[in-house]
């Protein structure tokens, strides 16, 4: 597979993962999988939460896709790589920057501040119902200008 197409697949997968994550978060995490996701909306008493198991699920899918295409570096390999890159971005932005699991990442960047604000809007409601702002990377325009 040529390099340009591989890069397009990885970038497209990252964009699709943001959309899929939004839908999964809204309709599954705040729906039938709330019993696991609610640990993310409660005060944490340890470094790990039940919600972290979702990251392991996506990591497993990513590794599986890369493994089955490792010999030919086909499209599935690059979809898996895109899922992995999204996971790293998610970890850095969501866990490290927004939730401050590590206290080392601060920024005055307007976009990152908007991401944090959107997530605070999401967490303002501690319950399963009536939450807003389910995404991570796509931020409403009004939050960027505030």
C-alpha cells in the first residue's frame, strides 16, 4: 500500500473514531453501559476506574487489526494504527490534560481550554441522564471563542 493512502487511512480513522466515540459515549456509556461508565463521573478513589476497561477494549481491537495485517501492511493494519493513535491522543487530552491524572500537563492554548470546558460541561451532571458534550476533539464554536 502506498504511503499517501496509508496516511489518509490513519487520519480518516482518527476522525471516524471521534464520531464513533461520541455515539458510543452518548448512547452506550450513558445508556446500557452506565454501570461501568459511572465510575468516570464519580469522585475517584484510585488511579484506575471501571471506565478504563473501555480503553482496553479499543486497544485490543487495534492490536488485532494490526496483527492480522502485519505481513502485508494492508488497510486493516492502518485502521488499527489509526485507532491506536486516537487512543494516544485521547489519553493525552482526556486523562492527562482534562482530568489531570498526571499533574504535569498545563496549557493556555485556546483549543485545549475549550476541550476542558466542554468536558466540564459534560461532567456538570453527575448522572446518566441529561448530559451534554459527549465528544473530545470536536469542540463547539461558542466554546472556542469564550
